[in-house]
C-alpha cells in the first residue's frame, strides 16, 4: 500500500489489474477527453508504462481500491509530464463511471498531492486537463489548484487544448 485515505487505499498496479483497467480505459464515456476508448493493446501499454514509472521514478498512477469492497475503482497518482520545457509532477486520475460524483477522485487526488509535498519533497504539483473536461477541472479546484497556464497537445491526430492547474506547498509561492 502506498497511501490510505478514509475510504480508499492506493497501491501499485500489477498485471492482475488488467480487467479493472479495461473497465476504465475501454469505456468511451470515461475516455472522452482522450477521444477514444483504448484497445486491449493500449491498455497493456498503459499498465506497462505505469510499471516502468514505478521502477524509474518511484511513483506513477496507482490502483485506487475501495476499502469496503476491495474493488479497484480507478487510478490516481503522480507522473512526470512535459510542460513549459521541463518535467513537472502531475496529479492524474481516471475512475470508473459508476464511481463518478462520489468524491473518490478528490479524496485520492488530495492524498496524492500531500504525498508529493511531504514524501517526495516537491513544492509544486500540477494537473494538466483538457479544456473540455470540466469534471476533472472541478477535482483540481477542490484539490486546491488554480489555473497557471495552458497549451495544446497534439494527440490521436488532433489538437487538444489543455489547462494547467497548479498547487504549491506555501501560500506565498504563487502558481506560475
């Protein structure tokens, strides 16, 4: 276990999590910000990328497990992302649709932000969110983040505007 909250715990994903990952990454409604649901091959590549991050960075997106049921309901964690010519720590999250609007994403994201500040020792964390993904933007705001920039990603054959949210450890440090 990496993190524990009131209702959840977060742990590294393993190959055994493929069915749970498919339930998330292959749902077109969950993946609307990506403009497509993932194929079996893309789900495997996603998991492989997280496992590589665990070994290389010591963190990645983690399985989010409900304590009361033991089921994996999503993924949340920290990844290094390119923004403004550098690698920045990002709090990212994706949850099964049947677990939306229940506070799980915010609960997990807040814990990941605190992990970044108190365990990794960073003074800023980011969430990079597609401009049309209002629910994820609301999670970032509930996580104490404010918009600090924007840019356009070219992904899946199209340009996708993104907002960059930031939170800092200290009140006197302004988001960039």
